C-alpha cells in the first residue's frame, strides 16, 4: 500500500478528533501561566469560547458513560472512542509488550508517559499525525518521518513511508522514542523490522488504516512487541487512522501531565 495521504492538564480538552479536524502542532508559549485560564486549557481542541468548552466537557462525560474509567488502558480506550465517535472502538484496542512493572495492559501507557516526562522525541509517519500532536503539556520534540529516505525509495521501489522509517532508524532516531504510525501500513511493517533488528522505541502507537496490509501490519507490530518486550498500542481490523494515532499519543501526554501534578502514580497507576 502506498497511501501517504494524508490534553496537558485537563483530560477533556485537546483531543485530536476526526469530527473537528486535528489539533495544531507546535509549542504554545505561555510565559504568563495561561495554563490556569479555562479558555487556554481547550486551545488544542479549538474550544476557545464558553459554549465550545461546554461541548468538549459534555463529549468526554458521555464517553465516560460508555467506557470504563478505572485504569490507564481505560483512559486510552476513552480517547479512542472520543477520536472515532464510535463506542465500539474501545473493544478494538490492543495493549502489548511490557515495562519495568510488567506486561499488563497498562504497561504501554506507563512507558509512554515516562517517555513524555523524559522529553523523548515523538516521531510520526506522516504530516497529518504530526499536526495532530498537542503542543501543550510536554517538551518533546515532534517530527515526522515522511520526506526522509527519498533515495532509498527511488532505488528500491519501496514506499516513501517505509523508506523514511528505515532512514530514521539508520540514524537511531527511533531508539527510546515515542514511535507513532497512523497512516501507512508499510511504515508499521518497516518499524517492526527495525524492532526485530534491535531498535527499542520507548513505546509504539500503530493504527495504520486501509484494506491492504493495514491489519497485517498491526499484527506484525504486536508480534514483535511481545517477542521483544516493546510496549505497543494497536487496534485490530481495517479501521484506524491519523486522528486516532494522534489522539492516543496525546493521551500519553495527559497521563504524564497528571503524573506531574500528582494526580496519577505510575508506580500504582491509581488516580490520587
């Protein structure tokens, strides 16, 4: 497949959603402590009026009525439902690999939140996913792979996204990074190959979408995640996409923000 198309303080705010466009990327300068401003808290979702904020809050309240709210994995399921508008999507997520605490389904979320707190880079497959990553609540560099590896793609005939992943891996960009694939199955397949060859991202978020190799690519990511202990969040089926990948990544930022604010402990994964 050659498709190349293309919260953090408050958990309710800066989702990357498919029904309202993805959130803007890039850091938001906030020298005056604007994080305390309820309007600013919703800037990444695009909610900058009282009515818009009410809609955002009501939306997440309704999601919590449909999805359990007990674990870090549950929070991620809520984000998936919010991003897709489909309550059934909570049943399609898979949590694989392990972290220092074990191989339970919260492991990828803990690992991802630790990576955010450690300011590890967030590396996406394409521009649309990059654009959906919140610019608030973290100091991680955010970059996309697409655009790299053009010579490799031309020489071998592989997709540009696969070549870009291999090129960045050659430079050790994925080592310890938050690796995000939201569009291209061949990028997920290439990333899985890199893991098999010894690369160890901090966490992998892989939700490539489509009818050709999408489900297979995510299955491959799950296989290497479990074999080599790399924490990963994926989904089953043909669905997925950039907005979902960005939303799941943003939830890692939200969890990290809650850890920073002593609202969540990664040692117990309990909300305080």
